C-alpha cells in the first residue's frame, strides 16, 4: 500500500481575486414573543401562581397542624415522654454547666488582676490557648500573664476616674433654682393658666 504525498506548495491566489467579506452584523435582541397577545413572562408568572395556589390548598392550616401535634403528643408512650423530658433536662444542665465554667473563668481573670475593660478579650485568648495546647484555663492564664501582664492588668490603666464620673445638673454655680412656671399642661397638650 503506497500513499502518495503531495508536497507541492499551494498556489497563492492573487490579491485581486479575493474579495473582502464584511463582518457579520449582530441581530438586535428582541423581547419575549407575544402569544395570543400576552407576554411569555406574564404567562409563566400566571402559571407559577396557579401551581402555587394549588399546592397551598393541599397544605394543612395552622389549626390542623396544631391538632396534629396534639394528637402526636397523646400517642407517645410514657417512656417516650420521659425520654423527651430527660433530653430537655440534659440540655438545661449543659447550659448551666457552661455558664458556671464562664463564671469560674471570669473569677480567675479577676483574681489575676485583669482589667474589666479587657476581660472578654483575655478570656477568649486564654480559652483558645488552652484548647490549642490542651491545658487547663488557669495554666493557660498564667502563661498569658507571663507575657502580657503589663498590658491587661489594672495597674497599667491610668486611673483618672473618667469612667465613673457622675452627671449633675448645673445651675450656673449660683445655687439658685430655675424659676417654676405658673403654667400647667392639660392632657391635650395645650397649656392652660393656673
């Protein structure tokens, strides 16, 4: 089987015989076609609304749903009711335990001298360190305090009592009370003479 290969170069066509073809013109976008005088989008929306209304009719009303839930409760055995109550108690116990742990951690921070201003931040940082290095909270707190004691303790804060100032009404230093008006207000909001 022999195959002949034509190695002859293609003959170039003279430039005078080539005619340039114009680029294709884009067709303008048209809105969705009308079907029997209505826009396709309007028809689709109408159909979707009809299907939604049909589906909505098959769903139970709020009262029917409540009756079903009540019926379900009456069908539970005593063991299931006890299991549900036990699950709820376990959840409450877990929440109480986490709250106790938070309070113990806050107390440890207070004893370490952490300023109330930085309490939440330091607690967060120490908790993360304790988790990452598998340490107790107090051990992680002591590590944190070794490197950051001067920054977060009460001794490093300028105690100028700026946060505990009391607000008082000034009468201009004269000690004279403002004059009392002889006008009273009725319930309609209009002033009336006394």
